[in-house]
C-alpha cells in the first residue's frame, strides 16, 4: 500500500527523501521543483485562417458568369465591373449572380455605377456603399411584374 501511495505522489510531482533522525528513518515529502519544470505541457496550436482572395472580373460575355459563380461557391468575394458591357448582358449577369449569391446566403452591393460586389456568406461588408440600390432594384423588378 505504501508503494502505491509513493507512486501516486511521484506522479503528482512529489518526491520522497529519507532523513535520518536519532537513529530512526522518517520519510519527508519534498516538492521536487526540477522535476516539475521538466514536464512538458500539452501545447495546442490555434487555428489560423487562410488569406482571403478577392476576384475582380470584367466580363465580356455571359459564358464567364459560371466562373464567377464558382468563385462565390468557393467562398471568394467577387467584384464585377460591368462598365463596358452591353446593358442587356449586364442585366442578365447581375440577375444570374444575384440568384447565385442569394442561394449561397451571401449579399450583393453596388460599389459605383456599373461595379457590383458579390460576397459569400463568410464575408461581412461594411462601409458607405450604395445601400439604396437594393431597394431601387427590388422596386424596378416589382414594376416589371
């Protein structure tokens, strides 16, 4: 039984030393600091986030829209510049990407006249972007119906 207690105290970092006093042997519990310092603590690394990539695209045809949607599916925000795109083609691109963004739980914002920002769910956008654009867009679609 004494050996079991000695082992348990040894596991906890205590060490027994024997001292001689008046011809008899007494056991004294001594804290062994050097043994405590040599123990290795469990070190757990903190997860690091990958650098986020943003895609800037100036589409010239509707065939490029699926590639933009793939970027959104891979959780990469996309800035779409529609300045030199035909109005009807730009409307089709915005419709397709807004549907993709909605399905992925993301958001879209108008940055300027013909530049749109499409972000997936894992990205928050803050700043002075044109917030009234979404209201105007929904009103213009409601008038068409």
